[in-house]
């Protein structure tokens, strides 16, 4: 399953192209375009789930170092595709992605953010609204979150839609 890597690869490719041409340039800020994302049953929740932006003013900023972050205000709707029950969540926060020397990616978030975990990740599959701070390490060669720590409130979105 390369759901996360596919999304990150696209963002990293754009960021790498921008950063390589702008080593001495100021950061490049672009509007974030969010596409609906569907997860089959068993990937993040026991049932199929759809996540889609319903409002927002989010942007992604690329830095010459290869680091990038997503900021802004938004709301995301998650729908249990078996029952059609849905929930809309405020997802206004900051998520920063920082390439590490070993090729992995350090991910930190603060505020109100959605984080999904795949079955191979530390702690297993899940979909959470995290309010506070989260730090993760993504092993980009295996598409696995190998380390994750949170400080704040954690809402299990799958349980809320069960």
C-alpha cells in the first residue's frame, strides 16, 4: 500500500523542483488543493471511509532546505461508506515535513490535524483528530511510520463513525 507515499511523492517532487531552483530564494507558498481520499475497509478503519475537504484556506510552503509545511484553516468531512454516516471536523493546524539525512521524513503537527495510520505503522491502523502536538518519523523506503508520539487530545474518527 503506497497511499501515503503517493501523496508525499507528489508533494516532495514539486517541493524538490522548487527548492532546487531556489536555494537562495525565499520560501515558495502555494494554495493547497485537496482531493477526496478514499480508504478501503481495513486500511485505516474497519469500514471503507471517504475524506474530503468541505471548506478551507490552506497553503503549502516549500523551503530551500527541502522542508515544507501545510498551514491554514479548514474543515474535513469523513464518511463511513457502509452506513453513509459522516462527521465534519475542524482541521486547522500546522504540519511540517522535514527530510532527514537518512532519507526518512520527520513529520510534526500542532493545532487540530488529521493523521492516518496504515496497518504496518507503529500502533497499527487508525484515523485520528489530534489536538495538540504530534511527532512522527516516516521510513520512506517502506512507507511505515516507525515512531509516533503525541501530546494532547486524540479523537478516534473510526470509532466516532462506527
